[in-house]
C-alpha cells in the first residue's frame, strides 16, 4: 500500500519527500521529532491516534528550545496528521513520525538565521520490543545539563546504548543518570512494581516526560487504585523488584523479564503489569468510552473540523 508524507506544505508520495544533502538538520541534529501511534480497531474499522495533541505540545516545547519556528499551530498539526493517516488508508497499527527541523541548506553550527520546516509521514509498524524484554544497564550515561525533549541530536547517546545492548544479546538498554540513578530505556520510560505499588524515576532524573508514562500512571490510579511514587530509583532496586515494565509510544507497555541476567520476579509477566496492559490496550484502540477523549479517529468518517 503506498504511503504518503506531508512535506513542503503538501501531501506527496513518501518516496518523493527528500531533503538536500546540505540541509542544516542533517549535520548538527537541529531537529525535534515525535512518535505517534495509530492503533487499528478491526471491529470499528478505524485507526485511533493516541494522545495526538499532547505529542504536538511536546514538539512545540522542543521547538522553543531549538528556536524552530513551527509553521503550523497545534490544531493545524493535528488536522494535517489526521489527513495524512486518512490518505494513507492503512488497516493495521501504524506509527507517525513528525519532524520539525532547521531546513536551510546552509552549514555552520548555530540555531539562528536558519529557516525552519515541518514534515510528517506514516508507516505500518507492529511491536517494537519482544513480548517480554531482556534488558541490561548501559555503560552509556545520559549527559546532564541538556534539555529532555525529543531533540534529534540527543538521540545519539540512546543509539549507542541500544546497540551496546543488542551487541551483548539484550533487547533494550536501561540508562543511568550521571549520578548513577536509573533514568530510562533508550526509547521508553521505566516502572517498577514493589509491594503492589508503582515506582518510576522522577522528572529530576533527567528523563523524557513520556506521554505513555503519564497515561499509565493515570490508568493505574483510576482503574486499579494503584498510586505511583516518582523518585530516585537505585540500580539495585531493579534486581529485587516484584515486576518491571517499560512504557513508550512505540513499546506500549512491555514487561521486563530480565535485567543484567537476573530474573525479575519469576521471569513471567507480573500480575499488575498484565492488568495494566489489558486496560491500556483497550483504551488505545478506542474501546473504552471513558477514555475516548485520548483517542482521535483518523479516517474519512472524521470531519477534519472536529479534530
Ligand atoms: C528516551 C525516551 N524515553 C521515553 C519515551 C517514552 O515517551 P512516550 O511515552 O511519550 O512515547 C521515549 C519515546 O518517545 C523516548 O525516546
């Protein structure tokens, strides 16, 4: 099935959306990206975009940091995304990659005196991690003193961590802060279950404030009566947790079976993790009327003005 991109203010076939080799963004990582999931609901025959607005709010924050003048406001970005997904017409789970970037074909390390542009494309994407992930603590630490939005240039540390993990036979890397506290996975936030309560690293641990993290905390409290404590987490606490799972747009809720070759719990999907997964997967596919406001349907049945 052909895919499309929103590129230079119009919808074009994906293969026609190409950037020039001198584009500033390529050379210095001067871009801000997002990852948005479109979840296919077979019964309703439609795709639901999860937390569309929140993703563009975060993109906007990143653009402020990098002095990128977004040519569209948040409502326009949401409408562009719905139109893009509708045009693609996929009938399966998809991933949308919006990118705001310094588009001038000019070299020189700076943020000023450069033009900005925005693009987005969508493609089918199934599970990002295995059903149960085997993780290791990375030797790569996320540098402190840098802003934690989705700035493309910052992801080189995450890429180093992920490949180190893969080279050593693991599915995912867990990065520590420069102080040695647990931060997050290369593309996910992390939760522990301890005595039936949830614990997760706090914003002061330099993590990306994940949208899935936020929604999982809300669902745990509202649906299971489980509160989450946001605090420093020691590496050793990971080894003795009752359960551990990762959250992220790509990874959804992925149980962690093993960390540094130590089994977490009994190595199977824990009870709390399982219940949260069930609730979450229902919500993101638009099957729970209580949380429909988190989901934007993207198809010809959605009047673009309602997005
Ligand atoms: C480093 C990192 N942490 C956490 C997350 C999870 O964030 P979200 O749930 O908003 O996708 C992501 C993915 O976007 C990420 O790249």
